[in-house]
C-alpha cells in the first residue's frame, strides 16, 4: 500500500453557461439567455467545489468574470493506493455561481478519474497529468463549456524525502 499527495491545479474555465438570468426572457430580447457575457443582471461569480474521496476544497470566487473565469489555484488531497472504494479515485469539480438570493446556483460539473495516476505515482514516485480541458456537464446532462485542470501525484516515503529517493535511484543506476 502506498500513499501520497494529489495536487490539483485549477486553472480556468471557458464558455460556462451563465445562471444569472431569468428564464422568462427569451433569446433575442436579452443577451443573457444566450450565454453571452453581456448580461441583463450582471456576470456570474463562479467558484468550484472540488471533491476527492471524503474531502472537499473550495476555490476562490471569480467575481464578475462570467463564463470565462480564471482561478489559478492549487489544492492538495491525501491519497492512498489501493483504497477502500473505487469512488475514492475520482476528482469531481462542481462549478457553482455565487448568488446572494439562492446561496449558490449549480452551473455544471466535470469528473476526472485518477486511479491510474495514483497507482503509477505509487510505483514511480511522481506522475503528472499536464493541464488539459475537461468538458462541463450541465444538470440536464448536456455538455456546455470546459474547465482546465492539471493533476500531479507525489508518493510519500516514510522517513525519506522525495528528493532523497530520487538521488538514491540515480546513484543506484549509476553503480550498475
């Protein structure tokens, strides 16, 4: 069994469906119903709830950034392999719109399965998924926009720091 740190880099999102408009307006009358950044009420204030296993992290609120928010935030989670449940191996990004009236409106979500990242990281020491776009799924199961995320796993070695482990591997391979 191995453990380590799962680092999640939440970069930005593009073309998110805006929740800051009333359903009674139709497209053509007000631009907000067409998902544009020119809103009748104002731009949405998106934030992200990131779930991994039983843990949750919350991003900062991207005030007035509308459907194209930028966060550039890093989050860490403890990870073990093998774990007790398979659902421990997925990252869920629940995108919300901060709203004074309703507390928060669901915008969409994206899921990244990281079982292979963690298992390879336990074997190799460190493994990284470069920043990539992941589709955002709306409540009605349609795709609308995307979110950019990077993921990295760093194995914990009890009593030894990761740099010491790498140096040990290099000196071992040089002596062969």
